[in-house]
């Protein structure tokens, strides 16, 4: 039996058709009242968005005339992309919100006919109108470069603690929540066995990447297992759910492809799986209690090397560089090619 979340104030995560129909019957004007959008408003807005998305019909949504829609780092007109192909939400859906920034996010899983995928959604809401929509959709096809970490949408469930409110006495400040998330990314970048930025984990902290489980997060970092990550850049902490103790970010993980064999901190010899320049675009959340990361969940997709989001306001040109520096491959000679011709069609002297 699969775990489903329920929220006491509004049960918006049930996947039944009646819920979707009821949401689509709600006029956009009812959501677009002039007053601000608090936490319950944002999370209800996300539920309406999911229903409209599954119905392939954005008309009931309170969309801004200047709406921007980006899916897998490409700006599109809405509806397009998976709005046209989604056939089912498998779920369960996890919703997070930040009234201070007007951001709400959903982590869920979907089917596009017979193609399963993990989907992260970000909505920005201003004056009760949706001004930005961002999707990261991960399927086996768009994770074609190594590695291909993707789980089973039918059996996946979120860590139930992510959705729970943190008792007031155990909550961290916004700055501290972001600092823990940033320490994680700094540790992931050029991972050499050291924990950076004061990041802390429980012994059993687990990371899910596209639904695939990676336990003992700290142990992997202490081994320097992820030394092939040259940069983690354009880190944008757009959502901090202070009630749930969650920081969420968009970032890009760059692999230059020059690292070959390397040693873990225990002396084990291993080989990088990245053999060419490649990047991951990721949306990632971090559950934090008493200043310790207790759960991590990420949805990411392969992108061209050094790509960034159209929403990246201030691109971060991080130098990167593995420690120790990895020399480039030895120079080689160009391959044979067809003759160089002059304007007369004769082979040119060179």
C-alpha cells in the first residue's frame, strides 16, 4: 500500500478525478483576488495547477499576461512540452511553499503514455497570479549520459518527514536553512572528503535522485566519491519553507570530463564515469532539523555543458578546477581530410 500525504487544512493531494474536476470549475477570478497569497493560498494554487496540467487546459488558472514558462531549461509558450503529453500523475505529490518570496513547489511523478518520469514544478505567484512556471522533468531518455539514476515511479514515496511541520523550538532561521543547503553544494563541488560550510548530516540521512535511493550521504562525501563534480554553480535558493524546515534550490553541476582514475579517501581506486563535458540541471530540496540535514530529494536532467536556466538573473562564472589539477590529454594530430581547393577547383598549395 502506497503512502499518501494528507494536509489537515485542505486535502489537495488526492489523485481522484473529482478533485481535478472541482478545481477546474473554480473560476480564475476567485484565485486572483487582489490581496496577498499566504501559505495555504500558495499550496492551493499548486493543487489547481496540477489539476489544470493533467487536464491539458490552463484556462482556469490565474495566469499573468506576462507569464514565463520554462521546461528543462528551455522557454516555451504555455501550454507546451509535457502539458501536451502528460497522461497521469502517479504521485504522491509533495508541496512546499514560501509566502515571503511568493514561491510554491511540487515534487511528483507522472506518466506520458508509457513513459514514467519524475517532475519538479516551481510556481511564482504575485498578486495571486502565476507569473513564472518552471519544470524539471526527468525520464530515462533525457538522462542518457552516465550515470542514469532514476527510480520506479510506482514504488517511490517521499520521506514523510519532509511534509511535516518542524516544532517551533526546533526551527532554523531562513539564513541557517540556506547555509546548510549551500554547505551541501560546496561539499559536492570538488568533493575531497571534507565537509564544507558547516554542513551537518544524520548517520542515516538519505538522498533520492529521480526516485533512486542513495543512503549514508555523509559517508559518500567523506570518501570523496563525487570528486568528478567540478562546479556547482548558479545556486538559487528561491524557496525556504520555514514551517517545514526545508530549503529548495536550483543549481547546475558541471563535469569537465578530464578526471579519469582517482583514489577515494580510504585508498580505493575508482574511475570517473564522466568522459566528456556535461552538466546536470537540478532542483533539490533539503529537510533540516536543529541545524542538521535529515533528508534530500532531487530531480535533475542532463543539459549541454555550462547551460543555465532562463531564470538565472546573475550567472555565476565559477572557475571550478579539480584538486589536484588534472592535466589535459596529450596533444594529437588532426585526422586526414579532403583536399583544400582554390576558386578554380584545383587543389590549393598550402
